[in-house]
C-alpha cells in the first residue's frame, strides 16, 4: 500500500510540475489573473463605498494593462501556447461584460448610454456563438486590428466611468468615458457585423456545395487534373533533360579519332628520322632505288650510243 502511495504521489507531483512548467508561464498567469479579479470587482455592486469603488477601478485598470502585457511577453519570450490563445479572448469578454454590469447596476452612466452597453454585450455573445459554431468545421476567426482597437476603447471608457466618483478625478472624466463608450459601441457593431458576414459566407458556400454535388465534384476533379498536369509536365521535362544528357555522352564516346593520311604520316616519319639523325650525328641514309635507270626508263637507254665492242688481238 505504501509502495502504491509513493508512486502515485510521485506521479501526481510530476504531472503538476509538468503542467506548471508547460502551461503556467508568465503570459498565461497574467491572462488567468484577469479572470481571478472579476469576483472582487463584482463585490463593488453590493458594497457601496469609496474604498471599494477605488479598488474596483484600480483592479480593472490593472487587468486591462495585463491584456497588453500578456501578448507582449508571449511574443518577446516566444511563449505562445494553445491555452493562452483560448483564455485570452475569454478573459477579455468576462472582464468587459462584468464591468459593464457594474456600471449599469450602479447607474454610473445615463440611460441613453445603455445602448452601446447592450450592443457590446450582444456582440460578445454573438461572436462567442459564431466561434463555437465554426470550431466544429475547423474554421478559425482570427482577431482583426479593428477588434483590438475596439477592446482598447472599451477598457479605457469603462476605467474612466468606474473612477469618475473619485475626488481627484471628477465628473468630466466620466462624461469623456461615456463618449468613448459610444465610440467603442460603434466599433463593436462594425466588428460584429464583419464576423457575422464571414460566417454567413461560409454557410452559403457549404449549402451550395450540398445542393450542387456535381459542381463540388467538378471542382475536386479540376483540382486533381491541375495537380496531375503539373506533375506530368515536371516528369516530361526531367526525362527530356536526362535523355539529352545520355545522347551527349554516347556521341562523345562514339566519335572516332581523326584518321591520318599517308602523306601526313610520311612527313611525320621523315621529321622523326631527321631528329634522330641530328641527335646521333649520323647522316640520313636514303633508301636505294629498286630499279636501274635503264629499267626505269627504256626510252632513254635506247637513245644512248652503244658501247664499243672489244676485239681480240
């Protein structure tokens, strides 16, 4: 029993240690801290005091700053993780929605400003539903630059509204926060419409493919045909290049050496003999004639006078 407890405890310790090292890096800790402070901010609804208002505003401002810091540290330290990509938008939405609930519950804005508040809340719910729907088809919805600006305006406006009752800040900051909340509401509506339009385009494409299976098959066949054509062209070019290389090698191997004529060979032999004679100091001996002059030229022998015959005494 003790043996099993020892190894079970060791396994749990190793598991917790690995999870802590692999998951709980600095960016993820900052992201989780934004979720942890939300209950403390909600307490300001039930405790109406200046101290709790200051605490809620300070915590919200700190949590808003961590929204920038977690992304900065994740990029600078190369600590991007799946958990961070999952929790970061969730933490932002929880923080903003909880702060807006506090603003409306404490009546920190005019009733007309409830319109951007409703727009922001509806948009967050809509985008969350769209992300969950598209995740089933392995389709992502990346955060756009305009959405990041929207989040910045939201957090700045809410921070100003939460801190407007402090003595050193005053009401003008709250009025400016309401105007910024309207700007955030407009940006929220635009980004929500963009995400919704992307989702509708995807749904329209999927439905058309379902209604027109022949068209879908044609598209797949065209893609396959293009791939096959490209591969065949590459193979033909490669084969032609290899064939040209083989022909060049065969031609070089089969080309005969240039034949020497008899005259050139005689001249060359004569030069060799002259060089050999010059080295040894012996004159070159010309080859004797194989025929006599008379034999060589009978006509010339007939023209010459005959030799006188000898007489005997």
